[in-house]
């Protein structure tokens, strides 16, 4: 049995893989048999799902993916037997493949052995030489006469043919009994060895599971300690604590299955690495970064020709007595058709005054826009933009200043009297690409355009969105080099 997968969407759309392995791993990891692009198919987990050949069917199961696995539109909650034409989707909005079962075909006539030369009637083969069998019945002994009595060979009783048959039957029966006894002893030995090995495997897996549960308890304690002393990391720590609790429940309920326990072990190792990076983020001078940059962050109000109003975030990079320049996302000030907002206003942190702003230009290849705000006295700007050649480091701590949820926050409607207040959240850089930064932090509607700062208080990116299904815990940002490109010539 072979499995054919035809890619219907995603970076490999139009391609087909035919696989004959009994165990087919699926994901963005290089060791996967069914591979997805590690940089483009981001809805697919590194180790997402696995199909196992059982008899004449492939059985599909999800192995703890982030976004889930769907068969014909229904999310897997347990194992699923695949049938030809089944559509598998990796994540609610991820790439799709069509499964086709290809049965093995034996050549015609297989399994029907040809008649050997030695099986022809009247001939028996021994060691390659033929010996002719008697084709005529044995002649009857001569009838006894008055002068002639039958001669009986010495040692052979009358009726010798029957006796010889009985002796041969007894000999063959004894041989069969010995063979059966030997096979029974072998079966008992193999069964005993199998039961012992199964017992040892169960004992070892149970011990491994208990050790992992102990590690999860320790991890949850460390996360709790961090939560007590770091309000800025609250969102990321809540997410980590929830993931640890789910992992503990799954470990406690997992059967003594090596594949499942190893999969949970890998998830625990990832959670421990995340906790260590969060601990590094907790050591960030969040108060100093906020004090130096908060007043340069503004809530953006946009109204489109159809009358709809939205909010986002912007931050000031240049200022003079006649106003200055701010950075935000292109999608904040334009709709999906590229139509710019008819009215734009900015309200800086700690104030309740709405200043008019206009779009100066947008970046041709990145989700960035440059605004000019008319403020006669000028306004504060961020401390610094990081150098465009600065390498971003995996695991480095970061801080985000913005207005997640905009006016939907409690008390948001009273901004005209009390002013707006930017929210500080901490996180860590979890992935770097030439045109993208990924962080474990928090973001929501209204956060778009928020500046992301490194440990030195310099802007390293501009938040623009997040991973579907992560509840805002995994966010994406435009690297700062595109900000430098947008400001060139201004």
C-alpha cells in the first residue's frame, strides 16, 4: 500500500508526493516525510501529524500541533482512517492536501508455482536424479502346491505390509509429537520473553511519565514565581501557564505509548525553553524603556469614506515646531483595496487632544506608512531606531508599547476626559527572517503599528499582526530596516 498526497493549496500547491513508508510524519521539520515549507507554511507545526499504515489503511492522528488537523472540514480529536479523496487541512486556514490510497499490485500468475519436472506421473526426484517408479503392480507370489509351501523370509511375519505401515505411522506420529512439544516450549519461551519485555517497557514508560510530570510541576512553579513579580509579562506568562497545565493533563492521561510520551516530552522541552526566555525578559528594564518612549506613542483614529472608524497605534520618529513624522502600519490607514482613510487623527499618550494627521507615503513592499501630524509645539519622539544592519537574536527580550483593543478596554470610552494610556507588554523574539520578526508576547486589534523595543530601548520592529489561533500570544512585526527605507529622503 502506498499513499499519494496532492497539494491543493499552500506553497507547494500543484505538487504530488507518493510515499510507501508505514510511518509518514507530516510537518515543517526537515525530517518529515510529507514536508511543508518552513518559512511560508506557518500554519503547519514543525511536527504536525502522522499517518501510520495499519493493515490496508493509513491511520491519521494529530501529534499536538498548534493549529490542529482537519479531515474533510472536521477537526481531528482522535485517530482517523483515511480514504481516497479525503481532504486534509493543516490548521483552520493552512495548506490542504488530497489523499489517495494506491494498493500494491502483484504480477499475474503470482503465487501459482510451476509444475516441477520431478512431479510428473511415474517419476520421483532425489537429489536431482530421477528414479522410475514401478508402473506395474507387484506379481503375486506363486500359489502353494501340494509339493511347494510358501517361503516366509526369516524375521518377517505373515502380513508384513500391514506391520510395516503400523511401524511407519508410529514413527511419524512420535516425530510429530516431538515437534509439537518443541514448538509448544518455544511458544511458551517467546510468550514469556514478550510479556517480560512488555512489562519492562510499561514500567520504563511509567517512570518516564512520572519524571516528566515532576518537570511540569517545577515549570509551573517557576512560571508562577515570575508572574508574581512581572506585570509586564502577564499575557505571555498566562499563556505559558495554560500550556503547562494542558501538558500536565495530557501526560497524566497518556497511555504507555512511546510515541505519545516522546511527543509530550518534546513539547515540555519547548515549554522549558520558553520559560527561560521569559525569565530573561523579566530582567528587562521595562520601567526605563517605558519612561523614555511612552509619550512618543499615539493612538491613531482613522475614518474611511464609508463612515467606519478604526483605531491603531503609531509612534513619533521626528519632530519640529510645526509638527513631525510618525510610523504606523499601511493597513491601519488604508483598506484592502488600497483606499486611504478620509480622516486621520492622533492622540498622544497621557493626553486627550486629537491632532490631525495626513499620509505622507507608504512603503511599496512592507506594511508601513509614514504620517505627518500638525502639532505647533512639536511632540516627543522615541529614543532611537536600531541600526538597520543590527542582527536580531533568537530568545532576546523585547518590550511592546501600544493600544491593544483600542477603546474596547475598560474605561476606554472616557479618553476625552482622562486621556489615553499606552500598555506595556514584554516578550521574547522567537523567530527571525529577513522580512519578519516573531515574538512570544501579546497583541490584539488596536496594537497594529506598535513599536517593539530591545533591551537598550531602541526600536527593532513594528507590530502588524499575529498567528491565527494563538489568542494574540504569537505576534509578527516588520523589521526596523524597512522603517529606515521609508524615512529615506524625508
